[in-house]
C-alpha cells in the first residue's frame, strides 16, 4: 500500500443567481505552495480551499479526513468547520 500526500486548491465561482460552481482543481508539490496559491486566489473567487490529503496509489482511494490548510469565502458545506 503506497500512500502519497497530495496538495490541492479548490475554487468556486458564483453564477448570476449566487450558486457556487466548482472550477478545475489545482495540484501542487507542497502544502506551502497550495496554501500560497489559495491565498492569492481568494480575491478572484467566491470561495477557495487549500488542503492536503492522503491518497492510496494502489487502490486510488483518498483519505476521508483531509487537512484544510486555508479556507476563505463561500464554500460547500463539507468544508465548514
């Protein structure tokens, strides 16, 4: 079982009615890079989350408890504290 940690930034835009629309996720090599990118993206998106998550390369299963590195704006309920 080979576990890899992935660092991603998720962003959401709001449509004309205010409904959130997910943008393309971005993958980074380190947690610091992901957090920095999320901080810079905060002003351009309705919501942004940077997280680190374990990923089993063999089974292609992601850990159910990601570590949230940064969160700002409006995000889906699964990212609420």
